[in-house]
C-alpha cells in the first residue's frame, strides 16, 4: 500500500465540509446581494417618481381595454384583496421552499457527518491494522533471530558433545595405560621394599636381641661345661634360622597384601567417586563388603603373625628356657647326690625335643599363613576382576547416558527448529492475509472516495438547479407584479384625470400604501 495517499484520503472529510460551508456562504452572499440590490432599486424608483407623480411613466400599457374601462372603488378593493391573498400565498410558498431547503441542507449535513464518522472508523481500523502488521513483522524478525541463535548454540553444543564422546572413546585405553603404569610402579616399590636395608637391619637387630636374650638365660642357668653348651647353642640357632626366614617371607607377603589392599581401596574410592551419580550401586556394595572382609582377614592375619612372632620368639622361648633352667637347677641339685653323666644325657635330650616341637609348630603356622596368603591373593584377583568389570560397566552406562542425553538434545533442537519454521510460516500467512485485507480496504476507500466525489458533484448540480429555479420563479413573479403595478398605475392615472383633487389625495395615499406593500413584499421575497 502507498501510504503517501493516506493523508489525502483522511483529509477528504475536511475538504467536504469546506466545500459545503463554501456553498452555504455563497448562497447567503447571493441572497444578501440580491436583497441589497432590490432595496437600492426600490429607493431609486421612489426618488425618481415621487409621491405625486405617476409611477407608470415610461412603462408600456398592457392593453387598450384597461384604458377605456371605468375604474370604481369596489373593483380596486377587490383587486387589492386579491393581490393581498396572492401575496400571502406567495409568502407561504416561499416559506415552504425555505423550509424544504433547510431540511435538504440538514439531510446533507447529517449524511456528511455519517460519512465522516465512517471515514474516521475506517481510518482507525486502518491504523490498527497497520500497527498489527508492524508488530507481526517485528515478531517475525525477533523469532527468526531467536531461532538462528538457538540453532547455532544447539549446533555448537552438539558438536562439542560429539567431540567429547569421540575423545571419551579413548579414555578406557588411557585408563588401561594408567593402570599398567601404576602396576609397574607398584611392582618397583615392592621390589624396593624387598631390597630395603632398613627393613633388613630391623630384622637382624631383632634376631640379635633374641639371641642375646637366649645366651643370657643360658649363661644364668649355670651350665659351665663347654660341650653341652655348644650343642645347645648350635641346635637352637639351626632350628631358629629357618622359621625366622619363613617369618620374614610371610611378613613381606603380608606387607605386600596390605599394600595391595590399600591400592584396591584407592581404586574403589575412585570408582565410588565416579559412580556417585549412578543409580546402580549394588555391585559396588558387594565389592565394598568383600573389601571389608579382606581388610578384616588381613588384620587378623597380621595379628596372628605378630602373636606368632612375639610368642614363638620371645614368650614361648622364655617359658621353655625357664622350664629348662628349673629342670637343670633341680638336676644340678641332684647331681651332687648322683652321677653327673647320667643326669646330663636326659637333660640334653629334653632340650633337643623342645626346639623340634617349636620348629614343627612354626612350620605348621607357616603353612597356614601361606595358605591364607594364597587365598587372599586369589580373592584379591577376584576383586580386581570385579573392579575392572564394574569400571567397564560404569563406563558403558556413562557412555550410554551421554549418548541418550545428546540424542535427546539433538531431537529437542530439531523440534525447536521445526517449531520456529512453523511459527515463521504462520507469521508469513498472517502477513499475506493482512496484506490482502489492506488491499481490500484500499479498494473500499477508493470506492468511497469516488462515491463521495459523485455525491458532491450531484449536490452541486442540485444546488445550482434549485438556485436557477428559484431565480427563474422570482424573475417571473417580479415580471407579473410589475405588469400588475403598471396596470394599476394606468388605471390610477385615468381615474386621477377624472376625479377631483380630494380623491386624488386619497388615491395618492392608496398608491403610497400600495407601494409600501409592494416594497414589503419585495423585501420578503
């Protein structure tokens, strides 16, 4: 739509009102000018003729019969009555015409007001439609911008997540490599601990202390003979070296197992941290319970080892040595009474039997500890496998959740794009509908403008025709009145010639009255 023609169409109401007011003013000016001209003409005729002169001087006579006809007073009265009635009827006709013109003017004015109201209403409708059209255009632009931004953001997020998934596929390999490196470091640390000098020195110091305690108890026992002493020293040392080595190996195994359990604990804590947000925690609970059982078993194993180490090396040896010393003291008291050779033989046999018994017990405990260590190692392997399986399951579930989340986001982005396209399509349809309605309104306004122009032309034509008819009727009536005045003046002239002066004065008065009536009639017309 060309909005430049809108002010012209909207100002048509003011133009129409201006035209109507101009026409009314023109009619009023014409009537006023006509009345002023008539007054001037009447005053000019009165000044020229005077009261005693014959008014009909210079006017043509109507006929020869009126000249020869004798005028009487009754005939004049009848004529004056007839003229008065005619004047009254003429005045009534003029009043009726004026009222008809006023009604016509009121009707035209009401029609113009109705048309102006219709034009105002159409202008308001057009303005509202224009505002709605502009609002829809702004909304369409905003929606297009929002859709583009959403599409770009969703696309960027989707690409980032896809790249993250592609990079995440290599995470298990990285974790496997990290696990292998950790295992290698763990093996190196265990080797270093095995070769650690401090640990060996501690074990040697402890063995030396036990040996010193043993030698001190033996020296206090009062065995002064060198041969039994050498035999007793050689037997316990030989019997003690093997269990001490086995106990050292067991202690190393226990330390390794504790380190393995700590390492598994760290792994489980890491797995726990990874699986905090997951719902499937049953394998983790089972693994945790097994881990707690392993820790308890390792603690029991360590305690049993400590008890074994302390009891077998210290307390049990002390008890055996006390028993041996008590037996030797009693036997020494008896030696004074009996032969010393016979007593020394059974005492040496008893002392030999006690270390062999201790050695057998230590071997049994070593076997039990080795079995426990093997069982713990097997359980540790099982737990490692379960941890690996659990970690794989958690990784797979996490990947599935990420994939489902990304797929849902992709579907949401596709749905938003489809919704945006549908919204833009609806907006375009509404835009086309508004354009069609606007074109219809423009056509309707053009038709109204044409009809208003036609009505204005018809109104001007009817006004001109009414004015012409009114002028023609006024001209005809003036001609008739002039002719009658002429005839009356002729009759009065004839009667004035015949009548005396008194009658002439009366006739002059009647003429003046008649002239005044005519002037009043002309003023009314």
